[in-house]
């Protein structure tokens, strides 16, 4: 029992460092790129051009209809078969960003559609262009609607980054795997990794609540 407790303490900070240096940067970079992609895809879905809208529909369908693990393996292990070799970190970011883009696009599209049409008309009435109305009036209101589901997507992404360990990316779960393989204490180390994930997700949930309160005040004014 004493040896197990000592192993827990000795391995805690290396696992936390795996989160700080691997999991969190990977999640942040992937989510940021994914959100930009999602906004573009959402606007494509809302386009009256059937070709543009159709391309967005196909992309979303592929992303939502295939497992993230398969997407990750296609990029890292599959692309080299056609001569495209990507290092582990860029592969992971590419896969996670594309995945976020597919799911978040529908969240953003729904949020934009939830804004009353009168808001568009108000923007046009005061001389704003379509793009300016979207940027200055519609998107700020849509942001408030989309924060809870997008925050949940980010929390899910943080947990999904554990899949990156399968393509040699050193992050939280990979560190716990390495220590477990050395110590042969698999249950202890995997439970410790789960604990660190849980702590991170609790912190993110608190941040989500604070962001929602801030946006409530912004919209109210």
C-alpha cells in the first residue's frame, strides 16, 4: 500500500506535466483551428449556392459519420501510402481540427439561425452590408447561444486527445502509459490519469460558467 501511494505521488507531476506540455496545447491549437474551419463551413452551409452548400454538407457528413480514431489513423498512417508523410503532432492537430470543424459547424449554423430575422433587417436598415451585419450584430448574439455546446465540445476534445498517444504523441495519457509499463501498476496509473483528466474538466466547466455569465452581461447591454 505504501509503495503504491509513493508511486502515485512520484508519478503525479510527470502526468500533470504531460497535460500541460501535451494535452492542453494540443486541445487549444486544434480547437482554435477547428473553430475557424467550423465558421467557414457553417457559412457555406447557409449559402444559397447549392454547390457550396453541398460541399459543406458532404464534409460534415464524412466527419460525423466516421470515428475520430479512423480519421487520425488515415492522416498519420494512411497518407504515407500516397507519399504524404506528416509528423505526429501536426497529424494529431489536423485530425482533431477537422473533427471539431465538422461538429462545431452545425452548432454555429444553428446558433446563427436562432437569431431573429429582424436583426438582419435592422442591420440593413441602418446601411450595413450583409458581411458587416453578420459580424457586428448576428455573430455576437449567436456566440452566446453557441457557448455551452462549444464548451462541451472543447471538454470532449480534451479527453479525446488521449487518442494521440496511439500515433506517438507524448501527452497526459502517453506519460501514464509509459510509467505503467515500467512499474507494471496499470490500474493505479490509469486511475491517476483519469483523475487528472477529471480535474482539468472541472476547471474547464468552471471557466465555461464564467464565460456564459460574462456573455449574458454583454448581450444585456
